[in-house]
C-alpha cells in the first residue's frame, strides 16, 4: 500500500486487504524498495496536491520506478481513483482521466457492472455481476483516442462499467480498465469503501482484494 503526500485512502485500503485475509504492508513513495510484497495498491487521494496534473508528479516517485518495472514482470497492481490517474500517467494503462464532464465533484454510491473476471483483481466475481461501491472524484472522466477505446473493447480490457447512470461522463461508461496481461487494473470507484456494512453501502468491494489473494497463490 503506497502512501504519497496527499494520499487519503491508504489506511482504508490497508483495512480492506486485512478484511479480505491478507497482510497489508505500508510502502512510502520515496522508497524504491517494495519489501517483497505480492501486490501493490495505489490508493485514492491527491498525490502531491494534484499541482501539475492528477498523478503526474507521483509518476516520478522512486517507488513508481520499481512498480513500473515489476508490473512488467506480472506483479499485480491496483490503482484506485488517484491511483488510476497515476497508472495512466505512468503509461502502465492507456488513456487519461480528465475533469468531470459536468465540472462538479461527484460523491455517491454507484452501481457498477463487472465486465472482465479474468484479471488479478476481479477473479472473485462472476461476469455481469452488479455491485455497489462509492465514487468520489472531480477528475474521473476517462478518455482515450477512438482506436484505443476500440482496442480496449476488442481485447476485453474494460474491467468495470458504470451502470444506472454515469457519474462523470467517462466515455463508453468505462469505470476501470486493465493492461494486456490483466495484472494491472485502474479503477475510478472506491472498493475499499465497500468492505463492511457498518461503514459502506455494501461489502461488494471486498472481491477486488480477495481476488488478488487468489492470484498471488496461484
């Protein structure tokens, strides 16, 4: 679990990993050593205050140099919200996250449809499962060139779509995508906020963290 200056949801993601049965390991943005972890989560927040572009400065953090290298060798990496932006800025995923189409910050419980269950982060779900997890973003509108979008669709790399209303104007209702290998997933909604009924709208988000535990031992 990487903490950048401005990360907000790192502790929440650590708790989600723990509830799923894993052992969270705190990683610091300025340390290139991943301490032997089996997977990495880039949490939500405002890394470096989003002073340049969301995720653009975090992309050059020492920890990301190692993440980029090891992701190329199959290390599972999940980027949530700001983490998704960092993955796009790092070119681990295509496209970009831009200002919400309606220009307003959106914070609500959101219904999602699982499109791809073969990734390291979604194998606990069934195809077409619908889940409810929170969204909270001001720059969550996913965009990409038409040929990139067609390739993502054709290769089955759209992992999650918005259902029952698109909260930010993302093209083709895309809420999350993966790389060719399926070990790197970027997701704008927040599954770490839907892992226990006391604090979330559901426990539907727990499957993302349970999935990677299965992938790590397989």
